[in-house]
């Protein structure tokens, strides 16, 4: 009884004679092919349990035969063993890149070959599905047909590698990670065309959209809704659309008014998975047609791994950058980075003759809070106060934890009267807020000093800080829970 069927392809008669004798002596059935074209047709006609290929063969070489077999749905699970006189590491590498399962150099010992053949046959039987086992496609290709398939395969590989290279190049760019995600979507849109691309990151609660086709706001909302539904299908239903930060690239393609009848979309997506954990989704929306759906799914399948790597790296880089510039407790900017932003705003004001204001804020009797309720309670108050302050400011305003219980706030394009109103609004919000400790409510108050630049007696940034600090001291000395503005 045969141990299994093998197609052996080699143009060297001596090698074929010796190899066949070893295999047939071990009980295998051997069918010989003398060139690459014959090897392909024997595999299609006989569906063997294993294929042994020489690299150097007439018509087409062993690498090309292996690539064709591994690219065909019918033959991809048949193990391929490369048998060659080449023993360079580069040959081993290239043989494996074509999809070969094993690599044996000529000059082998019989037991070495038989051991590898037995192992690959065992693995092949595990891989092959039952519905394919024993069936043959029964197709015979002429030389022109084989060469045509080789060209098609090369075109496909070039297409895939070009897209992957374009996306991989983004990894070396130092840019905002939202722009990195948008750039990934832009590359995909070049290939697929007429799309809306979406990256939705779950834990960061961020969504980036790249719009490369004309649409209106209602249609954009439909795409966003579909993205949230897709996230929920992966078990991530904690996303609150109201909390998700949305960045839109290609806004010029969005019409402000509704445009006629609402169009339907086709959707395709892939999960972004890192170490078996899904961190988000990459989704495409386009014309409601089977052609778009097929093309979108094909392209997403090609780019999924590379896009995930680039997006995850950008995400981790952003997280590291944020750790370097933010306070770990309050998530506000830290003192060092705030000073850099302060310097930029000061120079901008000098250059363009604009006005800005600076607020120093301090929690009243905070040491007493820590001594009475403990530092854990104090930490909760600092975090709650940071959130409350941000809620009272514009997106263009800059707030930082200046040190301990002190906070610093920059208000660009804001005069003294406007800054005083903002500070008073924050003071009242804090006064009316109940901050929770472990099982109790706690109220606090804050004092603030406000200063504005330009001002006649300010020669530098340190003068402005000193002026605001002096105003804060006056607020403390005059009873706390108040705002003092120094002209």
C-alpha cells in the first residue's frame, strides 16, 4: 500500500533516479515531471500528497511553480519541498518567501529526505479540508496559459507590495498621529476611489474620517453611525458618540446643505488587532455596488496588517509624547511644556501685536483638605477640578498643572475684562461643585490672579508671571474665594 503520492520535478536524470529510488523504496508513489510546466499539470491532474521541486528547471523555475501552486485555492494546501544544489541562506529565504514548506539541498542523506517528506505529508493532511481531499481540478495548461498566470501573479504581487510600501513609509514620518491615520486612509482611497475612509480607535475614543467623494452632512452621519455599530459588533459597546473626538480630512468635499435624495452606501471593514486585542476598526464606505464591495474587501485584506502596525505605532508614539508633556494625575499639560507654550504665545503677541491673558489659580486651604481627608481624596479633587476648568474654557485656551495645587491658564486673544469674566465663571463653578471623596461630598473654593499682556510694566514673560502671582497673593490675603485682576 502506497504511503502517499509525490510529484517529483527535476530535469537531472541522475537526481530523479536516485531520489525516486529512495522514495519508492519507502513505499511512496512517485510521478516524475521534467520541467516546470509539466510539474504544474501533473499536480493539477493528480493532486498528490507532496510536491518536490528543483529550482533550476526548463520553461519556468521551481520558485515560479511553487508560487503558482500556493496562489491557487485548489493546490495551496499541498506541501512543497524545494530540492536543490543551492545552499546559500538567500536561496533558503527566497524559497520560503515563495511559499515552500521545506528546503533540502542535494547531497542529502536518505533518512534526512524521508524524515522531511514524512513530516510535510503529515502537516499537509492536517491543513487540507475534507471537501478537497482526493479531488483533482482536471485542468491542463499550455505554456502560454502558465506564462499568463505568472504575469498575472507578478502584477498582483506588485500591486500589493506597492500599496504596502506606501503605507509602510508613513511609519517614519513625525506627524500628528491623526494625520497618520488620515494618510493611511488617503492611500487606500487612491486605490479604491470614491470612498469615505474611517479609523475608529476604541480606547482613545477618537475617529478620523477621510472624505474623497462629495457628500452631505446627513450622509456623513450615516457613515459615523455605521462605524459605531461595527465597533459594537466586536463587543465594544461602551463608545459614547458624544465623547468621541472626530477629525475630518477632506471637509471641502462635504456640502453644507442636503443634496437631493439620500444615497445608499456599501461598507467594508477590517478590525485593527494588536496581540489578539482589537484596538479599533478600519472601514470604507462607497457606492452601493457589488463591485465596490469586492474591491474594498480585497484592498482591506491586503493592507490590514501593515495599516494596523502603522496606526498602532503612531498611537503608541502619541501616548509616549503625551506622557512627556502632561501631568500624570490631572492629564493637563505639565509645568515644563506649559512654559514652552507660554513662550510661543508671548513671542506671537510681540510679533503680531496681539493681546493675551494669564491666570494663576490656587485651591484655598488645600493642605487642610489633605491633612483632614488624606492625599487620595486630595488627588480626586485635583482631577475633578482639572475637568471642571477645561469645561469652562475654549478649545484654544491652554491650561496646565503648574505645581501642587496651582493651575496656570493662558487665554489667547483675550483682554483683561474678558479674562476676568472667564476667571469669575470658573470661580463660581468651583464654588457650586461638590467634589466626591470616598463616601462623602466635599466643597472647595479657589483664588485667582489675572494679568494681561501687552502691559507697560512687563518686559518679559517672567514679569507677567510675577504680576499674576502678585494678584493671586492679594486674592488670598483679602479673604480667598475671589479673583483679582492687576492692570
